[in-house]
């Protein structure tokens, strides 16, 4: 009867550790180094105003994220949020990423 070949526990641990390290590096890189656009948007809605900064992979995503963040600070409820999101920004400043 042929002897069964078993992998050593050290090799299995090394493979698992390597996979975890690669996953962590990927998450870190995509979280911090892939945003190409940074913007500060100010919005006024019903007498209140808010300015927020956001990052994005594209100009549109960064602008939308900053506008939505600003609206989340000054608008309440579904109707208020939708109304604020339809309001043009009072100022848009593109920043270095």
C-alpha cells in the first residue's frame, strides 16, 4: 500500500500567512493610493450650509460623494435629502489628492 503524502503544518501555515498578507496589502493599496481626485464642496439648503471633502476614482464620483456628505449634514428626511441633492453646490474646490 502506498504511503499517503501529508503536507507539513509549517507549509500550510506559510501558505495561509502569505495569502493573508497579500490580501492586506491589496486592501491597504486600494484604500489609500487609488483615489485620483479630491474635492471640497459647499452646499446651502434652507438656510443651512455645510462643506465636505471627499475622494474618488473619477471627478464625478468625488464630486458626488462630497455633495452627498454635505447634504447629510444639513438635510433631514427623505424629501430633504433629495431636495438638497438637487441643489447646486455653492462652491467647488479641487484639491491635491
